[in-house]
C-alpha cells in the first residue's frame, strides 16, 4: 500500500490498515508531513501528533513536483494494491498519477482519494480542514452549553471518522477485487463523513423538520442522560429506559420522582427536562462522586466518572485490554502508543514498526520494489527526486 496522504484522515486510515498487517509505504515530501512540526509536545525531534498516526509504516521521501520523482512514484504505485492520497483536486492528475492514468495498466488497483468535499460538486476544488467542516457540517451547533457559544469536539473528529470510513471502503473494495479482479476508485469526503456520523441528530431533523438544539452534556431524546456535578467532581448518569429510571430513583433515595406522572416515562422526562434536571442537579451536589457511583452501580444504573485523559489512559482497563503498547524508536527509545481497538481472535493487530523518520526507508524501498542499483539511487538523489 502506498500512502501519499498527509496530516490525519489518510494517515490514520493507513495506520489502522498497517496495524492489521498491511505493508504501508508512507510517501513524504523532502520537507516531511506537516504534522512533524505540529507541537509541542515532542519526543526528541518527533511531534506527538505525527507519532499518533504513522506507526506500522515504512517511510520514503519523494519530491512529487520533480519529474523524476513523479516517475518513481508512478512505478511504485503500479506495484501496490492500494493507493491513498489527499492532494487537492487535479494535483495527482497534473503529475500523471491519477486513477485514470493508472487503472488501465493496473486494473486491480484500489485508489482512495480523500478530500474536503468530494471530487464532484460545487466545492471539489476547495481544501478541507477539520475545524471548518465541524462548523459547516452542524456538529458545532449542537456542541457546548445550551446558552453558550458553539464548540468544536476536542479531537479532530471529522478527520478521524473519515479515516475509519476510508479504511472500511478500502477493505470492501479489496473484497470485490478478490472476487472480480477489478479495483476501483474511492471518492471519500470529509464533509460526507461528517454528515454520516450525525446519526440520530441528523435523523431528528429529517423526521421533524426542526433544527436540533444544543444541550451541553445532555441528550436530546433521553433524560436523564448527562453529566452532573457532585460535591467533588463530575459523574455521568445514563438512564436509558423506564426500568432504569425507577432503579435510579431508588438509588438516589427519591421514590416520589419514580411515581410522579410527569416523569414516569421517558417522553415525560424529555418534555419536562427543565423541571427535572435542575432538581437532580441540586441532589447530586450534596455528596461525593464516589458515594453516588457506589449507589448507582449497586442499582445497575449506567454511570461513571468524568475522567481526565491521564486517568483514562492509566486506568486498570487499559492494562487489561492492552490498549497502551510500546514500540522501540531509533531516536526516542521505548515509545508508548495507544493500540488498535480491533480485537481479532485469529489475526490480532500489533505494533511492528515505529513511526518512520523522514525518508528512513528510501533506499530500502527503491531496492526492494524497483530493483534500483546503488548508482540509480545516487542519481535520483542528485537530481532531487528522492531524499
């Protein structure tokens, strides 16, 4: 697999495929992926951002604006099963590296193009950025406190989910190719991906015709289903049905709420949330998070603490599920990374390779895939085609 993508959506997709065993070759310009400079924090000279999405890859540096570099890239592409790229529309075609220029010679090629708004439509030429698309796609309008400003999600959720959709598309296309021998072009859009994971909120609008409101940590269709402040922190309460509601009322020692006709059904609780939620908020402030969670869990009411990232990554669950693993890095030493969540019994993902240094495997890849001699590699370096 040849990964010509940069920043997050494409690299995240190819890293997940690398975790599953794909031989991923990351192509960078001689200046490197933009995320190499997105810091601090850094480990030695490598940014945490770059390290987060580039393991299990080999690295080659090619100047794609150089004619000889374009020839190297084309020869590599014709030897790969999958291409992933996220250049602006028309760039790959200008270099002679687009799908149409390759698929006749390589009919089994799966070519995934990730862009902001898709390769068709009025904004095909417009570059896509996660934050901008969070604004355009609606998620910011429903994120944040009810009477506060719109807010983005704390991670680049559009890029990450687009990477997941890209991976799914590639695996589906490979399955088709296994049956038919034919590859195909995948047009993956960040904006489309965003709309797809609006989920029930998008459906709420399509069914009701009403623009969804912002509820902070609450839920538009379920009450109580949100964060509550306690005496010493915050907890999550997720009452998903009327049976859990009755158990919840017993756990917080408020039996009258369980029988109050305004609240006996979820419909009633949603309709009367402006009365119910402030009353619950006052109750929860009276005791500590630990006290409330002990009671709620004993009553089998879905609940949990609001952890920091540090608390989440250092929790016993992480060790039990092996969700943080180490890989040796040539300049950093042991490097801790969040592992793949895909738990396949027979072919589990693993971390085999550290995120590559810039151009770390250039000579190795040229020798292995193109049978390049030392003299040919030297010549390519001398004309600036590779680093």
